[in-house]
């Protein structure tokens, strides 16, 4: 589960990580009031207006603006709220901005120059632990740094059985170019607390870009991208409550309400499969046969007829779908049950607007085939996965 920047910063603060202070606003007047509050608390005369959407690259998309007066905070908030923010991570459609974070300006000049770093903690499944990825070249162009200067990207692996060690935190600070003094000490503490936040919130990713060394040698998080492990949400209801359904695809939300594992894609062939591995193989075969998968949809190992019918309805809601491929291996789930679901869905929808190709193999496959044939529906049967993919290609031709 992704959460917003302001929520991520709130979690970081709970674990002692210093963050850029800010207040959430949903209207221009709320934004102006928030700016006044921040000015009273910090003495700042400049503010940053930051669009709150689940996507990176907001600055390049026009979703982060600097305001030099409270009136400008109100004007910029009016411009950003309600806009369709398009970034490299949102796709061409963009995302609607429902709220803005009014944050203090932390780049004021002082005794020493400011510096931006990149710092993240994420799961490393290959090693069975965590990894801290960091760079002295933080900021909006971190992707370019990773591509053109990979030597500037450092990694510190963390064994969860012994935790993040003090010497590792010191090594991170040294590699970031901090040689001593207050900034060095604060960076060591920042790293240690960040790992505590990562572990304590059941996160799969904490990404801070940038981590800022201010002109008075403070270390703080200017941004926060956080992803929480969906499987842990039942243990952390306070964090689960941070879910913002407005940031999710409506079809994916509908699928989740039926316990269907659905991810919308940009292709033209709808897929309904049981098992993630078989789903990936099916999508590969569609691509190799000249089509493009419109979705990932795993109906699971114990799919009922009702559940399969709902999955079918969800696939057909996508106007880009030009054909549907159902590929089921009947191990735990019986093929005749799936066939019943397909027939029920087709009849409830009336006339199918796209060709339907079905491959059912395994438990009760013979009975399933008989059900499909007796239905009188225009369904194309396939025996092998290659046959099914070829039938899809022929339907698209």
C-alpha cells in the first residue's frame, strides 16, 4: 500500500527522523491558514506548495512550487488543487490532486552550503534482508545519476537478525561526504532511525529524496515515499487507515472487494487465470503471439462460480479489450466450477462484444467442456497454451 508524503513524514517523525515541517490543506484558504501557522512556528517567510499524489517526479510535472508570500501560497494552491498532474510515473492521464502539503522552506542560506542526498531502505529478497541504497547526488535527477554515474550509488546490506549496526551508519555518513561535526552525527542518527521506521511500520520501501543537509548543518527529510507491505496491514490498523482510495484505479478497487488479484494494463487482450505463475506465462504467450495483455487477473486457487463471474465482468468493463483468454489449470479449483462462472457471466452480460477463448485443463475438465458446449455461447476452446494464444492472435487479426 502506498501512502502520501505527509503521512510518510508523520510515520518518520514517530521514530525520531527529523522532517521538513508542513500542514495538509484541501482548499486555497486552508493553505493560506496553514502557511500562517507554519510562519508562526518556524519564522519562515517562504513556503513550498506540494501536490499530494502517489507518484514521483511531481516537481518536473508542476506539482511543487515555491511561494514567497501567503497570498502566493493561496494562488499556487488554487492552481495545483484539482489539476491533472502528469509525471513519468502517472502515465499520460495523470492523477487528480485532491490536497497539498504546505511546507516550510528549508533551503535558506547560512554558514555552510546546503547539500541534497538520496537515501532509501527496501527489501532485498535475494539476500533475505534489507538494503539501504544511498547517494551523495540526491534531488530530482537521481534516475539520471543511477544511469550515467552508477559508481555514485552505494548500498549497505542489513541482516534483520542483528539489525543495522552503528558502524554501518557511520560508513553511510562518510560515503555521503560528511567528515565530522554536527551534520555527521545527525546523519548517523537519521540512518539509524530510518531503519527503525522501516522495520516498525512493516514497510517494503522507505525512499527519502532528498535528504537535506541545511545551511546550519541539520539533517532532515524533505520528501518521503513509503510503501507498506499489504500482507501486514491487518496487524497495523492505524497505518491501514491511511489508505486513500482516490489514488487507486477504480477497477482494481472493485476487484479487491471480491478478493481478486487484478492489475490493469494497457493492452487489448483480457486475461483470467488461476495462479500468478500461470498468469505471467499466459501474458508472455499473448505478447509473443502478437497481442498485448490488458490486465493481470488471478482468480485464485479456490474460485467460486460467483467469483469467476465477477472477474469476467471486471475484464469486460475495459473498453480496450478486443478478446478474452481464460486459462485455468484445475488443481484445487474445479474446471466445471470455472465453466459455470463463465456461462453465468456471459449470460448476465448478454451479447459478448469480443471473442472468448477458453482453455480449461485438470480436475473435471471433461465436464467443464460439456458445460461450455451445452451453453450455446460462441466460445472457442483450446487444448494447449500455444493453441489458445494462436486463437487470440486470429481473433485480433
